[in-house]
């Protein structure tokens, strides 16, 4: 399995999806929906392709998409980045993360993430030659201990890279945690990079963009992606926003990573960002229902279940089943019962891996019939 510190092997998602395919298991590992997003977004991409939008887009993104990104932020958060200078379209959130870290770090700089952390963070911090320091998120609510967080900040902290709502734990950071992060970033003059790809996938709690807190906007890059909100993970359209002095540095790096991103998909995602409010509330309530079905099934199968406030992932503790090692279980589970999942320790450095040794992540962005079938299969573990 991949060690998330830049020992670059095959990603855990690739490994577990390959295993699911070869065993015919239900894939609750890699997070991708098994149903496509709205038809009007698909139709917009098809029309764009048919009408010749097939050559390079401008490096910073099609104006129509940058304007839609600003309008979306205005509508939901009252934020208004200038579409011309403060918004950049990227090839998925993955490129936004990579370009941002490459733009602002050099060897010796520290990048602070919470742990567990999304796998590309560790790999890109390693590629940038920066030093990765972590602050743990602790069960049951997977929020940071604020005094421990204070201890890991220092004058070497160049970037605090947060992910809210958080993959893999499903935590949604409340205002007081975000305020502490802003306070510490200001104290140590660090840049805040906030990966908010699950911004619309929260259940009964509001997502608060960190850039909306006093004192945050001028030092923050906020990242999002069409993959999660619109269920088009394969289109790889992401974006970031922030003050011009930060966004222009990231744009410089992006020129040499991909130069520009998929032209016909950009216009289609602009259509998506303009959908009425009930589309956005609808995806959250549909997912909440799926969450509850899978949570119930996992409970019935004997796992300890941590019900998430956001994302499309549920973490379970395997210890109540007498299983201590989730990495070993994840490798065996597809063959054993026909379900694939992702072990949480792979999102950690060694100490964190020890702390999360019996945690396993299941994705619930699947048809309810698939979740019910998975729950039935998992029941045979007991
Ligand atoms: N950040 C997080 C927290 C993710 O879970 C993901 C993937 N789903 C990404 C970034 C990557 O997003 P994209 O597919 O848009 O590159
Ligand atoms: N973000 C998705 C997950 O966490 C997978 C993305 C990928 O395969 N790189 O499952």
C-alpha cells in the first residue's frame, strides 16, 4: 500500500478499485458516484463539443465559467472574487492543490495538514521538497485539539492546508475551529489553502468557507471541484479563488503543469453552477438518506460507526468485530465478502497510522440498492 509521505507507489484508490474489479466486489472504496449528474450539464458538454469548443481554453479558464464561479460564491457565501484576476480554473482539485503547493513552498518550508489527510497532499508536499507536519483529528468527532494545533504551528509554517468538509473522516469544521486556524495563520504569516470540494455535501450543518472569516480572505486560496458537486468526477474540472497576488502565482505554475483545462466541460460546469438552490439542497438530502442506509447496515454488521456530518464517506471501527488491522482487512474484504473499502491508516504518517489502525472508510455515493446489497454482504463478517 502507498505510504502517504511521497513514497510514490500506486494510489490506494487505484489499488482498491483494481481489486474490486478483479474480484467483482461492490466498490465502496474509491469515492465516485455510480450515477451521473444532471442531464442539462451533460447536454451542455455535448453541444459544446458538437459546436466546436474543442481547442485550448484560455489558461485561466473560460470567462463564462469564471463568472459562474464568482456568482456561485456570491449566492451561497456572499463572497465575490473578481472572475478576471481572483479565479483560476484547474484540471480537477488535484491540479489546484499541486499548483498551489508548488507555487508557495520551497525546501525547508513546512506545510501543515490535519491527519488523516487526503493522499495527494503528502505526495505533492514531498514533490515540492517541503516538510509535512500534521495535527491529528481525533475520534469521535474528528476535530483538532486546538492547543495541540497551536503547538505544531511555527515560523516555518508556510501553508496550512485544510480540507473541510474532511475526507476521509467526514468532519465539518465549526466556526471556532476555523477561527483558530485563521488566528494561527495570521500569527505565523502562513497561507491558508482550503480544499472545499465537498462544500455542498453536508448534512444538517452549514459549510463555512474559511475565506469568509474576518482576516482570512487576503491569505487564503480556496479550492473546489465539479467532480463532487455535480457527480462528474471524470471530467476533472476544478477551480480555486483567492486574492490576486496569490492566484497569479498559482496561475504561473499551472501554465507549466497542464496549461489549460477541458474546454467543452468548462462551459457545461458553468451551467451546473447556475442551477437553482434546490439542486444543491437536493444532492445533500439524497446523500444524507444514503448515509443513513449504509450507517445502519454497517452497525448491523457489527462495526463501530462514526456518522459523518459531511462528504460521502463513513468511517467505521473494526475493533468491535475483533479485527485490529484495517489495512489487512481492506486487502481481504473483497475476496471475503465482496465489498471493497479504503483503510484510513494509508492517509497517515506512522504515528497517525497507529492511532487509526482499526479505521476503515466506506463511500456511500452509490444507489441505495447497491448500499443495501453491500450491507447484506458485510453482515456475514460477524
Ligand atoms: N481533495 C479531496 C479532499 C478529494 O476527496 C478529492 C477527490 N475526490 C480531490 C481533492 C480531488 O478532486 P478532483 O477529482 O477534482 O481532482
Ligand atoms: N477522492 C476520491 C476518494 O477519496 C478518489 C480520488 C482518486 O481516485 N484519486 O476516494
